[in-house]
C-alpha cells in the first residue's frame, strides 16, 4: 500500500514523502590560516557569520574531499566553558601532483588550517550552506594517514583547535551578498588548480 503523503500526523503537521535528513558534506576546501587577511575579512552576528572572506595576495584555497556524513564538529571547551569552542574536522587529500605533496608536508610540519565546507540537505528542499571552521586561531593536524595504494596516494587528515586557543564562537556560517552564486564564484576564483606539466 502506497504512503499517503497528505496524511496529517497531528494538528497541522503533514507527513512528507521522500524526505531525507541532512547528508553532510558535498565539498570541502582547506586554507592555510596564515593566508587569511584577518583585518580585511568581515563578520556579522557577533562573529558567527562571515560576510567577506579575504585571502592575502597570491593565496589560494585547496580542494579536499569531505566524508558523506559530516564529521566537522564544535564543542565548548571542557575545562572552562568561558574559554570558548573547540573545533574538529576530518578531510581527505588526494594526491594530484608534486605541489599537493608539499602542502600535505606543510600541514604535517605544523601549519594551521581553516576549513570551508559545503553542506547539503538532500531532503525535498535541497538546501545548501557553507561553514568555516578555525578562522580565528586555525586548527592543527592531530592525525594523518597516508595510503600510497589508494587513488595514487591519499592522505586522511584530522585537525583540531589547539588546547588553550579556543575560538570565541562555534563554526561560522559563510554568507555573502549575492547568496550561493556569489560564494560559488568566490570559490572558483580562489581555488588552486594543479598546473598541467607536459
């Protein structure tokens, strides 16, 4: 027997056929924290929303692979709730050329990163949103696993806020004037593309 999608559950609530919960990350990029122009970057809503994300001259964001179910998290620091938030994130970097390996080494050597995640709701609305983690203090690598046999080399990276350097807010939303199209354009403009070597 087919579902009756118009059947009311209670009161004014209606059962929605085909609805699925949020499915996490559809795209992910990582940014060297030192490449962010902190002074030019603009925020609103008490620092919880980034309205203008500015990189230093020549800096780029780097594509990574997010998991099907988002692992990006934030939580209040355990020792002292007034300290702020600890962020954690996991992503995969697929080896695409020599520069990719150099960037992974930079991460392993102690660079701090910011992550930009494109989150998708695969329900009826198909909502998209963008989230930024680590913008204030950057996140340090806590785990790296390299597999030379998978996809010509894959590095799985876990990053987290350094203890004692908690961020003042939870994960920030990225919302630009012009909406999602403006963000997609910003990403395309600032994304690093590995040069083709003949």
